[in-house]
């Protein structure tokens, strides 16, 4: 049971941290959605902590404490489910109706057990040998509770699917699909173990729902970072993001280990020494990540850094010129297929990078206005600016100019993969790709006009 309590507490804390990070990094137009995410994580924290607390209650616990703990398992989950249902649909007219109707539904389900807790359960059993159990009533209230939980989950999933289907941006579409996958895993597990089985009297696996939340938070938070649904600013926020993702990955690993351990050895919980050993193994793996990434980058550079598939790049850019261009995705595509650690596009005074850059607004504005006196593609940088850019991982800056001489912006190019110098790369192929990129952006703009 020790590992189970540790996992529940860890998931609870990281759930709240995810909400705080999203709320802190939200753009002005997305603050309500970020607040909804924080709202969900806040009540998910209460739900998870209450389950962990109830399962660890000793047999001599007073009736008042066991009653409050049992109620706290079910009541916070009502608000969490309401937040989930509203999160993807609150912008639509139908979504606003659902938000109000389910708020009334939620409050009714919340108030009734406070007036008479026997409407929720008939009794509570605290047993060290057989586990702690809440004996739920088989009545209209609990059927309404199950219907509420199932319907809110379905609304959330349908809302995400609808947003993905009608998203104009490929990034938002991918983000919604990723979140949908993560929540589907969580929702199915919670529905089976926390609703159906607990209602049927099997209470020893109710911990599965809160632990399964880690899948939803990993997918959700990663989608926010990967597809730039939020502009995160500040080193502390970036550090917090890494901590959240890594910690949730560790929680998923320990959860899988816990389930496999119980299934194989039929022991309620692994010993402290086994838990410590697994924590050490996780730490070793996390420490090895930077080394493995560098080795992977070096091998990739040796294998393909001098071979640029120009035919594929030409085909891709021709396709992009006929549709809406997402500049973040374009920079990622160029970085991957030109084999650079980083590529950024300055379009309309804004930087779109294949990953987060540390350039200030003033530096981006200065780079956007830079011109070459000799009208060449590559811009000669002064010593101070060159030093600043190299510190941020940018090696070279070029003008995005199409074959007709129209300038659409600037392109920042980082270090080549591995330990290969920029000068040893096939510069002519890179220059061709830059011209094709500028041409694709120009063609796309004309098509939209």
C-alpha cells in the first residue's frame, strides 16, 4: 500500500502543478480556457487525495472522519467532470447551454449527499485485512451519478473530436487528437474501476482512476507545449514544464510496475527497498537521456547530414504553397530535413521556431530589419550580435527572398546535427531550400489574397 499512497500523492501534486503552469503561461485570449484546466486539476487533486486518504484509514478511525473522507471521494469528482465537459465546448452556443444545464445537474448531485449521506452509501467498512470499502446504494441517485459521469466524459471527448475536425490549423487538430487519446485511456480506466466496479461492490481497485489521470495530463500538457497552444515565458516556467513531463512519465512507469508486481507476485504492495530501487533506476534513465540524445543526434548526422532529399523538400513546399502555411510546422520540417538542431523563421516581425528560442522582442525586431549591402542571401553579423545568437544556438542568418526578388522575412539557422561544422555542409542545397521556402510563402500569400 505504501507505493500506492506515494503514487496518489505524487499524481495529486503534479496534477495541480500542471494546472498552475497552464494558468501562468496562458495568452490573454485563452485565460478562461486555462482557468478551466486549472479548475479541473484542482478538483482532480481533491478526488485523488481523498481516495488515497480513505484507502489508508485505520480500523479505529472515527465515523465522522470516514464519512467526510468518503464524501470527498465523490463530491470533488462532480466539479472535475463538469469542468471536463465544458472545457472543449464553452465557446459554442450549444456549449454554453450544456455548461448551464450540467452546472445545475452538478449542484443537485453535490447538495443531496450533504443533506443526507445515506443517499450515496449505506455503510463504510474499514478493514486492514480486506481493505476499506464504501458500500454504495443501488438507488436513483447513484444511477444519476453514473449517468452524469459517463455523459460528461462523452461530451468532453465529442467536443475534442469536433474541435479537431473543424480546426483550421494542423497544430490545433493534432493537439486535440493527442488530448483525446490521453483522456480516452484515462476515461475508460476510471469508468471501469471507479464507477462500474465500485458500484458493483469491488472497491480495492478504485485507486486506478486517479493514477490513470497521469496519462491524460502527460498527453494534455505535452500537446500544449509541443503544438504551442500557450506562449510560455520565463525560465522557471520552462523548468516547471520539464519537471512535470518527466515526473508524470516516472509516475506512469511506477504505476505499470505496481500493477505488474501485484499481478505476478500476488503481494499487496512491494517492499520499500524494491520501491527505492525502482526510483533509482528511473533517476539513472533520466540522467542518461541527454547522453542518449546527443549520441542519437551524432549518429543521425553521420548517416544523413550531408544528404539532403531535395526532391522531397521541393514536393512538400509545392504542396504548402497551395494551402494555409503554419510557420511553426514549416520551421520544424526544414530543421528535420535539412538536418539542423534549430531553424527559425521571422515573418511579419514574429519568430516561428522549430523549438523555443530565447531571443528577446528587440533582437527579433532588429534581425527583421537587417539588410545586406551587397544584396546577398547570407547576412553578415557584427561581433556582439553574432555572440548573442550563437549563445542561443543560431549559427547563421539569411534573407528569405524568392526568385523574383521579393523578401518575405529572415531565416535563422542553428547548429548542424552532431559535431559537424556549418561550413562542411552542402551550402548550395541549403540556399536552394531557402529560396524555395520564400517562394512557397509568397505563393501561399497570393493564393489567400
